[in-house]
């Protein structure tokens, strides 16, 4: 006789507006796995397989046939009974597969996260038109991924960045942003702070003090 899970059902996360439904589905699966007793086949092996496929979806390793496999597995878990945690998680995943099918397709086939929540699919950058060169972001970056200096526009090395979000939290000028497949025009380090968008294509523009010419230029 199949074991009946009797652990208390935890409060599963709520899908926030603007959030990533794929990441949310993974959170639901992980919470169910952490809270379930694991004695039921569905709450042990079923949730484990769901977690592996959802983790692949948010990390760029998803295969084209993962989505139909996840849908089939969720239907089996939801209908099996015995474990309310596994059932609830499966129902949540089925909901996202149905209502947010495009988001799953973007993750699985195009390797993109439309909400730019999944770390594998976005890069952090510093908006050169907002950066004031205060260096607060450099001080908190655990990976040493930000170059610049006082009065210089900060530049983020996407290969080093671990997407921890600390630079976003401390930046007083709200200069941090995210980009996916399309990269914005950014300066190469180092470059003086100022209105970078006014510079000619491919060039650099140093900040002037008010309307006066830069000191030391002999103008």
C-alpha cells in the first residue's frame, strides 16, 4: 500500500506580477521537496525529476522535449494522490505550463528569460548616463567584476559577474540595469563620468564642468 504523506502543507510562494513563472515553478518544487517526508514515490522520485528539469530550464540546459515530459509527469503526480505536497507542486507547474507556455518556450528553446529573473539569461550593466563614479558598487562586489574609479563610469565584466544584486542595492543613482540578448552601447573602461549618450558612435566623451571647457585642455 502506498504511503500517505501526512506532513503539514507549507505556504507555497505566490507568483508576483512581473516575476518569472519558470523560476516560480522551480521554487514551488524545491519547497515541496524540502518539506515532504520522501516516503511516497511521487514526493521522492517524482519531485526530484521535476526539479532537475526545472533547474535545467532556468540554467540554459533544457532540452526541447523537456516541456512535454514535465507536463506528463505533473499529470501523473497530480492524479496519483498520497502526497499533498507533491500534488500541489505539480498543479502549480501545470498552471505555469498552461498559462505561461511562451515563457517556458523562451527558456527551453531560445535560452531567454523574458522577465530577466533567471541568472543564466541576463547580464548586469551600469547605465553610463546615470553613473556618477561613486564606486559604492565596486566596494560591495564579491567577484571583483566592476572596474572604474572615483569620477569614472563603472563597467561590469559579464563573465565575472555572479548576479548577486549587491551593486543594485547600494547604487544611489539607480544606474544598474539588465540586458538579455541585445546589449546596450557601453563604454570600455576607464572612461570619465558624464553624458555618454551624447558621445559620437564608437567614441568617448569626457564630462565638462558645467558649460566651461575641461581644465587642462588649454581652451
